[in-house]
């Protein structure tokens, strides 16, 4: 309940941040540079070296980080679950070929794959902008595609278990083809597994987004994410200036969110 409460409060605060009495996350105030947390008055969590309010920026980062997590996890499930289910239903050489192809894809380093997609975006930036796709959209897709392989394996194992159940055998005896069995009977019965996979994939995607953004390979400014805030905070740390909050605030948001997602995922998996 504590983990769920944190996630609900964070999601609500991030969604309603534009209407909350908070400064603009991008507004700079030279007179308020590196103001420490006030805890009871503005700025509640302090400001960064440019005088921007850290609470406003952390909530703006939550919008991006949580959106990347949800959309990336959904992309991973949308690709992985049907792939694994179809491979298990196909059986024989087809199944072995599909799963060996998945193993080959998993051997490609994730950062190399992401850099490849971002290089394509850079090359065809103008054409993709006409279609309404930007770097952030490609990043959503790329992060999701990094995590579809575990979902495919779990979906394959569950489909192998379901394939011998009476309702599947009855559908096949009634003349249902592979496509009908897959979409009418197998995929709907994989929904509980997909729910568990979603909760297990979410923290991994959020952490990967923060890591890549921290390295400068993910979200680009002026967009804000927890990874960018942590990178900015680390770059601004100075042994001569006491400004610990600029790194602690985004790190605390990230750690608490990953902890809450992990707790919910374990709880959901334990009830399955």
C-alpha cells in the first residue's frame, strides 16, 4: 500500500504539475541560484545552478520518465507476447528458428542498438518530423524494443503450457485455424501473465531511460527527465559549494519510484 500510494501521488502530481502553484521548470532566476531546500516554503527542494526550481523540474522529469516507462513496457509486451505465443504454437523448426533469431538479437549490445536508431533519426530527421516523429518518439520505441525478448520467452513458456489444455484442443477439433486459436484463445489467456510482465518490465525501462539520459544518449534538453537532472546535478557538484540537493532530489525520486514498482511487481507475481 505504501508503494502504491507513492506511485499514485507521484503520477497525480506529475500530471497536474502545470496547474500546481509551482514555478515554470525552465524559468531561470539568477538571484535564487543554488538556494537550499526550505522544506516549508518555496523553494521546497531548492534550486539548481541556474535558479530553476528543483521540485518543478523533478515533477516535469517524472512525466517523461513515467511516460517512457509505460510506453516502453507496452511496446515490449506488444512485440514480445505475440512473438513468443506464435513461436510456441508453430512448433518444430519454425519455433526453433524464431527463438534462435531472438537469441541472436539479444546478443547485440543495447547501447549499440539505440545508437543505430538515433543515427537513423539524425539522418532522416526532416522526413520523420513531417510524419510527426521526433527523437523522443524514437527513444520510446527503442527502449521498448530492448525489452521484448524476455517477454517473448515467458509468453512462449506459458503458451506451451496452455497448448495442451482442453479448451485449446476443443477449438482445434472444431476446425479453428492457428490464427483463430492464437488471437481468440491463447492471447486472451495470456493477459494475467502480460500484467505481471508489465509490472516487471516497468522498473527496468525507467532505469534504462534514466541511465541513457544520464549518459546523454536519451532524452534531449529542453525536455527533462530524472537522468538529465542527475547528470546536471553531478556536473554542478563543487567541493567549495555545499549543494548536495541538486543530485539528491532526482536520485531520491528515481530510487523511490523503482522501489515502489519493484514492490508492486513482486506482490503481483506472488499472487499469480
